């Protein structure tokens, strides 16, 4: 049990490595949370820091999600899918609510993508190339694309298990995927309100406040 708890604690601390904040401070000498939407995630990094920095933040935040899952798999007693999946959930919590940044983090989309890629790569690719790409290319709202993937994640997880095992079963990974989706959707509650009001900004639309 000690190794399992260490896996979860390590995942949360890895999640605290918010690259939007790190890059904005180290390279641009400013705090990204004081500009744009005030969120230190990928979308605001694109708007405030530019495309190059935005892509770096995107991949770095995704890699920490993948890394947390892979680390958990290597620790004793964490075999199977449950504990690596819980580590994935904890790294998302660390990204969204980082204790080192006074619990002001991103919205967990890139980190969640990294977690999905490590836990179930076919599901990640299906959501990325399907609903995410379609939503982003058509409506050009990162929030809509992210929410679409979050909403479809549990169902996609269930279908993938059906294809693998030949039966419909609510596995631990399925229940964790529900928690992942809920975290992302809850983190986007402000975006949902702005979408309803028609004031949501598009991906590359620069604006000093949202």
C-alpha cells in the first residue's frame, strides 16, 4: 500500500509542474495568470505567449500526464489498470489544483490527453482525430473540442473494453474515466457559461480579458 500511496502522491506533485506558468516566468518574465483569461493552461498560452510557446506548453503538460501513469506502472504493487489510472487522475488534480501555485492551475485538457495516451492509446487517437479535430476545425473553440472529448471519454472507454474483451463491463478504468471527464467539465464551467452567453473567445483570438 505504501508504494501505491507514493505513486498517487508523486503523480499529484508532477501535476504541479505547470509549464504555462514556468515558461511565462522563465522566458517571458511575466506571469501568464495576469493576462488573457488568467488561466495558465494551453489555450491561454497560445493567446498570451504565442504559438511556439503554446505548443511547448501543450506537449509538456501532456507528457507529465503520460509520465505519471508510466511511473505508477513501474512501482511495486501498482500492476494492472487501477493504480496507474488513479495516478492519472491525481496528476490531473495536481495540474488543475496545484498546491505550489495556490491551487490556481489549468483545466487539465492536455494533461488528460497524456493520461489517455498512456492508459488507452486507441481511445486517445479516436477522440483526438474524431470529435476533437472536428469540433476544433468547425467551431474553432478549444473549450467545445475539449468538452466533447470529455463527455465521450467514458463511452469510448466502455466500447474499447467491449472490443478487447468481448463483453460490456464497467472496469476500474471506466469509473476513473468518468472522474476524468467530470474534472475537465467542471474546470470548464466558466467556458460553458461564456459559450451560452456568446462571449467565449476562439483559440487564436487574442484578448486581454475573458
